């Protein structure tokens, strides 16, 4: 009864071997396409798995993926799972110090990396802790890039050296899967999942909109019996973030096709939707959806999106202004505003995206999610702020960080729980209103202000394209609210007075921004997650300069 991700994938391969599994539509440097059937992807993963095993990678050891989106990313994840090694995502935007920390903290013994990252890897390798002993490179390095001290093996050579057959040892649902998350503060942490728990919490037990499978063999039977109509998944955020990798594995669980772009280009995304008859797009928040809608209303007006049935956002909730624009441009398409995290998988979906009385977004959560007092871990009464928590199939903890594990995971009522970073309330009907990240909460004169609440209102202003809100020091109130605003192209930057007038009917007075910084671009991660450390630094610098 073990639910192991490699076993489950192989069962789907055997059910639909000739069906297309993945299409990488912009192979680096060639403009070509890289398409593989389920049998082809399985064989490619087997070859790389044999190469890693022959290079000395053993069950339980960690293998890093320092790659942009592409077929090779999913191939590497599967290769690791097949030999019971642990895949570890690496943020390709990290610079030398950050890479050295992650390589060392994750205790990587091998790394599959994109050729464009050769110089960064070479610089970080001497400080990686000495465990990293085997490198596989996908694609050519930039001219003149220094070679790392450990000589890389070309991915094509690695594949050629490995057998395409399956001759792997038995696997277990206890096999690990690690997702490193940068969060909004501190250094990145590796969330350690049992694969069986991740299958049910992150992949909905193989059935995103139905009943989870009860036995492993049931997954392949469902795939084989499913109607032949094509369903195409398009995770547009980087695979290095958990939400996109889980989207691809959701497609695998359904025996469906996944298309990939190496980088996010809204116009190219729309063209791919039309050309590949994409049905399901996943992205992260306003930072990805707003440019897509702008392209659809502008340079890509008339693009055929009739195949599209749903667009889902995870990791950052969508603002009301963007949801309204979406309904205008794609009226027949379902917009799914999901809520979840690397530590919890899926928690729930925004209840029609409506705002609660205290400004946050209302969620219809699953039965395993609750709002608890972070000190006592007991459920809070209706209307009392607490922390979101999830029970049951949750991660084992953080890799190499017993302190953070003890602070975040607890046992109550005979079940294991994870305490999430989001503050929330619950009403008498069980509907949860998410207020925002507790770590970003602004304390102004004793009143609590959550940045996400103010951002939601500011994004509805016609001159605001993107915004982050942070607290800056105030000699009287302790902190005051500062807004870092990226104006919409072709419009004049809004003034502080204009934004305050816009917010006043919608927010309590203490929540209004008191400092405004106009910037050319709001900084976010490649997946659209906010960089609050940057926003706070920008706002504090402007305050110091008299802004």
C-alpha cells in the first residue's frame, strides 16, 4: 500500500506509454522543441538514474536541480526518485553566497545544472561543504566561464552511459522529497516530505477534483479508463518552486500532457495556449496574471484561448482588480485562487475571492486546516486572530534545522500539525479569512496592519501596476505604513494624497500608507512571490532621505 511517486509514475507509463507526456517548447540555443511520450520520458529518466547510481549516488542522498524550466528538470526529478535519491530544488537566481549556503545546508552530493550557471557554480563550489562530488551539465556554458573544480559530465553523455531499462530496488512511501523555500525572511529552508504524504497533501491523492485513490494500482486504472479528450497543463512559474513541479506531477497522475517554457513571457504563453490547445494554466499571483491580461488586451488581442478551461494561482492570492479584469477578458474560463505552501501542500480555495470584514481574503479550507493560537495550539474562537495550521499528512520538518522544526511542527490530539506563517480568523460557519504573513505585520501605535490587505486595495487604483507594503520606523507610532509602487505604463505616477483618498473609504485610517516610494519595477521572485526585505529596505532608504 506504499504510495511512492516513482512507482506511481511508472504505473501510468505502462498504462499509456505512447501518450505525449511533456513538451519543452524553447530548448536553449536552438529554438527547437523537446517532446517525449510517457515511455520516452521514462526511458530518459532511467538513463540518468543509472548514471547517477553508477556515479555513487545512494538512496537517501541529496541531488540538486540548478535548472530553468525544461524537460531535463522533470527528467532529473524522476531519475532521483527512481534510485531513491532525494531531489532538491535550487533557486537559479541565487548568487554565490546564497548558492554556497544552499549546497552546504542541503548536503548535496550531486548536482544537475544548466550550462548558463557554470560560473556561479564554480564560484560557490569551494564553499559547498565538500560533499558535492558529481556534476551533470545540461547545455553549454557561456564563453569564457570558469570551469568548476569538479569536472562536469554533459547531460547527453550521462544519458548515453545509462541503461533505459528499469532494474531498480524496491521503493517506499517513506522515501523523501525536499522542497527548499526562501520564504520572506531568513535563509532558505528545506521542507522534508515523505512521498506518500506529499502525494495526498500536494497532489490531492491523484485526483484534484475527485476522490483520492485508495490503492496505488488504482491510479493507472483511472488513467487508462479516462476519456480520450486532451487535457494540457501549462505550469508557467519556475519548476524550482514547488507549485509548478506539483502541477507537472498532477498531470502525470492523470496521464496528461505538460508544456513548458524556460522563462515567462506573457505573449509567448498566449501563443502556446493557442497552438498547443492548453486547457489548464498555473501561475503565481498578480505579478504573472496581470501582464498576461495586458498582453491579451493589447499586442495579442484576438489570440484563440477557446481551449482554456481554468487558470489557477497558488502561492500568492489574486487581487480583486485583477480578478475583475480576468472575468472581462476570459469570461468562460474558471479562475481558481488557491491557497497553500511548501509546508502544507493545498489548504483551500478563495471563497469567490471575496474580502472579509477585516480586509483579508476568505477561504473555503479543507477539513485538515484550522486556525489556532500559536502559543497553545488550540483552535481560536470565531473572530479571534490566530495562525493557520494543518494536521495529518504534513512534512517531517525542516532539513538540518531542528530549532525551526520544533517551532513549526507540533503534535495535538494524536495527530501531527504544521503551524503556517499566515495569520487568520475563522467565522461561525468555518470560513477562514487570511489576514497576511505574521512576520510582515506592521505595528503602528499598537494597531496591526497586514501588508497584503493594503496591497489588495492599492492594486485597484488605475495608476498602480504593482505594489508592496512594508513598515518603516516612526518616532511617534513605532512603525508607519509605506507603499512601494510600480506605476502602470503610460500613466502618471500616483501621489501619496491620491492613494490615501483611494484607500480611505476602504481601509481604517491607521492602515493608510503614510510614505510612498515610486519605483520602476517591484521586485519579486521568478514565481511572483513578494520580496518584502527589498521593499522594506527601499522604503527605509526613502524615509532616511526625507521621503
